[in-house]
């Protein structure tokens, strides 16, 4: 984004609605290794990246130096992410969740290794499993829905 030859500065804002959605997706898919309380979602405006979203992990050196537990930040790039249908947004969020290793160490899984691959087929299969969970009426958060 440019205005009169100048670059517009990046702007971030918290996305609690997307954070809750990400947590529901992780729970529905049985991603028990994902601690949703330590995953933050932000919307970024002004980025020129060619992506809908990206994920950032807190490197071990920072965890150690700052005495923090592992954390992740999912950054959704606006307005590109916002133009997607809800289904496509869910697929993007699933894709980003797949980058979180089962150790939840702060590191990231790459797109492909000899033993692991994040493919459109895998993302679509998980999206269909998520939709099936919703159709069954199961609450993805794991709550029974009963009120005390």
C-alpha cells in the first residue's frame, strides 16, 4: 500500500474473534497439543506479503532469557484474508495450526519434510472433519452445553 510515493506503516490489532475460532477448530480436530491460551491471533494491515496468514513461534532463546513458556502468533494479513469466504478462512487457519509441532515447543514445522507435508489435500481433509464435527452438533470446545 502506497500513498503519494510513501509506504503505509504496518498496523497490528488483536483479533480475539479469530483466536476463539482458531481454538474451536483446534479442539474440534483433536489437536490436544495446541494450548489455545498461548496462541495469539493478530490482524495486520499494510503488509505487502504474498500470503493470507503466517505463524510465528517464540524461539527457545527468548523463552529461556525472558522466562516464558512457548507461544505462537498467527498473523492474518488484511485485507486479503478478509476477502476470503469463511470456509477458506477456516482452511487458512487449519494450515497455520499444522505448522505447530506436537511438542508445542515454540518451533515451527516446515511445509514439507521427508516425513511430514502440509498439503491442500491434508488441509481439505481436516476441514471436512471439522465441518462434520459441527454438523453432528458437537461443541468443538469440548463443553457439554449444559448450564449449571
